[in-house]
C-alpha cells in the first residue's frame, strides 16, 4: 500500500469513527479525530473532499457517500 492509499484509508477510518459516534458527517472545520492514535484534521479533510468532489473517482465518492457525506 502506497502513501496515498494509506492516507485514504486513515481518513476514511476517521470519518467512519466520527459518523458512527455522532450519527452524521457534518464535521466542524477545526475538528480533529484520533483513530488508532493518529491525529487527523477530519474537518479539513471533509471540507476538501466536498470542494474537490469532481476529482474523486466513483469508488471514492461512493465510500464517502456511504458514510453520510452531504455533497
């Protein structure tokens, strides 16, 4: 697994953790999530995914949509 794929997996794990705990994926921009001891600036990640949605693959978009992402 390369760096990009590893970062993608960690970001999705952080989003999944937040979504399961909070029941939604409306993450405040400044929010930091800590899955597996790694600090992820989840609010920034989610904001960037929304802004760059047109650059995501269909698979990536489906993964985020399944977690409750509002585009």
